[in-house]
C-alpha cells in the first residue's frame, strides 16, 4: 500500500490542479486529480454527474475515489474542492501530509470565472462562491498540516514552499 507524498486541498480556484501538476513535475512523481478520476470512472463530466445523478451520488463517487487514492497513490494527490465535506474523507486524511492552498475570495472569483456554469455556483455565482469559501474555511484549516497562499505566491513559488515544508524523508533531504 502506498501513500501520497502530499494531498492538496482548498476551494475552487485555489490552484489544486495547477499547483498539483507543477509539484508532481518538480518531484518527478505522478499526479492524481480526483476530479479527473471521477470523470473517467463516471464516463462523463462532473457537471453532468450533478445534473443527471445529483450531488449525493457525486459525493459518494468522490468519497470512494478519494479514500482509494489516499491508500493507493504514491505521488501528489489533488482533491476536489468539496471532497473534505465527507466525514469518511476527513477521517481518511488523518496522518497524511495535507497542504491547504489558501486563496483570497477576489482571486478565486477571478480564476473560477463567475459566468461559468458550475453546478455549485448556479443562481448567484458571486454570493455562492463567497458562502462556500466561508463555510469551508474552518474545515480546510482544521485538516491542514501546511498552509500556502496562492494569492501571495505564484505557482512556482507555491511549489517551492510546499517542497521546503515536506516531511524530511520526502523532500530528498531526509
Ligand atoms: N498563484 C497561483 N496558483 C495557482 N493557480 C493560479 C495562480 N495564479 C493564477 N492561477 C490560475 O488559477 C487557476 C487555478 O485553477 P485550478 O483548476 O488549478 O484550481 P483548482 O483549485 O484545481 O480548482 P477546481 O476546484 O476548479 O478544481 C488556473 O487557471 C491557474 O493558471
Ligand atoms: O467545491 C466543490 O464542491 C466542487 C469542486 C470541484 O473541484 C468539483 O469536485 C465539483 O465541481 C465540486
Ligand atoms: Mg482542480
């Protein structure tokens, strides 16, 4: 059984996929992005899963994919923004190196593109994103072993910050 080197959590637009890919490249390790893995398993985009099967079905598929990756993936693991909402996922994160990518609301809004049709931002995307960030902040903070801001760090700076703060045995210096 292998464990991820680092697990990235954070809100939509925090940069989990972008920083995850750059971190994996920097470490010469594979990346699993659970959103992409869910789409592969379901054979359709996440938006379609929400519309056709509903959010509870999406969360259950997400739980299964995330819990499996936490015990079977040896590289960098980027989680979907809402994966931490499931209690099984929170429990399964115990003992992992969990990197919380923190982002200011204004940056997240710019990056996500508030005119996009994201299932959880339907209606009033700006208000929904703000509420979502506020609701989830304490959850992300409680799970983090390391927090890195992608509002104050560019992608490459965030990667170097994460590498510097990896447990010694994992950053090539231990
Ligand atoms: N400092 C930064 N760190 C990370 N991404 C950044 C940064 N500055 C700008 N970006 C841009 O912000 C976007 C982040 O999107 P990304 O898909 O990586 O976020 P995510 O956390 O995976 O969100 P999602 O919940 O949609 O999966 C990308 O377009 C990236 O190029
Ligand atoms: O914040 C969320 O709940 C989500 C974020 C995305 O990564 C996807 O996992 C999906 O759109 C749900
Ligand atoms: Mg992503």
